[in-house]
C-alpha cells in the first residue's frame, strides 16, 4: 500500500475504515466519516520512521456539537482502525486523526443568534445522542440514514401524524432516555417504528427490545423494518402503507 496515492482521493481508504468500524458497531465513528469532509495529509517525515500522515475531518457545526464531548475517543478509535488498514504501507503510517468544526457563517448570523435567544427554531428532536449521530437533514429535521428520510417522506405524503427521531425520557430512579426513529399516532393508537440494518444501527434483538421496553410496556406498538424496505422512495411508500395497515388492523381488533 502507498498512502501517497490517497492524498488526492482518500475515499477508498476511508471507506475501508468505515466498513471495519461498522462491523464493530461503532456508529458514531461511521457517521463522522460519512458526514464529514475528510482529507489525508502528509504531516511528518524522517529517515528513521518514514512518512507520517494525518486524517483531518471537518464537520458542520450541528454535527460537531453532537460529538465534541467525546471527540478524543472517536479520534482514537478512527486512528486505531486506520492504522490497521495502513499496516501494509512500507515506511508510511497514519499518525493522527483530528476532527474539526467547519468555520462559516452567513451575513445574517446576528439575526439568527437573536432568534435562537428568543427561542425560535429550538427543537428537542434527537440530536445529542453522541453514540449514534443524526447527520442527515431533510425539511430542517434530522435523520440518521437515507432510508429514514425516504420513509419520512412517504409517511408525510400519507397524511399521518408522526414525529421523526423524537426524544422520550422516563424520570425517577430508573431514568432512561430513548430516541426511536419514528413515533406514529393514528385513531388513538401509537406505534414506534425502528429502521434496522443500515450502517448506523447495530443492535442485537435483545438490545433493541430493551431499548423500547419503556414504551412497549405503556401499550405502544413497536414495529421494526429493514433499511432495505425503504431503500428507494417507491419501497418506502410500500413500507409506509404496510405500517398504516398494521395500525388499521389494531383498530379493527379493539
């Protein structure tokens, strides 16, 4: 392997790193690589150790906010995996991974800041779960994968009331916080929909069941769909219709 060949186009290298991290269930690290603007730069050189390279990843401010408290851990995990991928490079090695926030701003940033202070545009939509970054945006809402966006658009077109990536908190001694992918309400019935099987959802069936227990025990129906069932807009429309059919059957059986 020659790391110099990836300086102009680091995507093949990063794709391999992302696949290994996904296998390990490292959803936040995969999201950082997938949503960031990454470069590979030669940052050191000496006759004993060879050439050292650094992976620099720039994130939008909203994404950086989701990961910055654990940034050093994510940098370390990406670095360790990158070093494994680059082990075959002779006299070349990856010595560092750094995550940065994108520096930009519009001319009306002062007005936007004042709106934020006044409470405009504030949302409790799931955006601070750093172990599973919501890095995609549609209609000003956050999502963790493209299949989720397709399902959102399909449900929106059906006219059903629903919340994408809401936050549910159970207080008390057994405090718990969950962020299901979707929460549907129709005809007095409630349904949680989880989209499984993409690169940012890695749970065993037992883990998935435990995470939704606080709503399941309150009478909320939990449906799990595969990301492949929402991989295109047409497939998502079929999936949305199936979910609404389940709710209708629940209503008929009451």
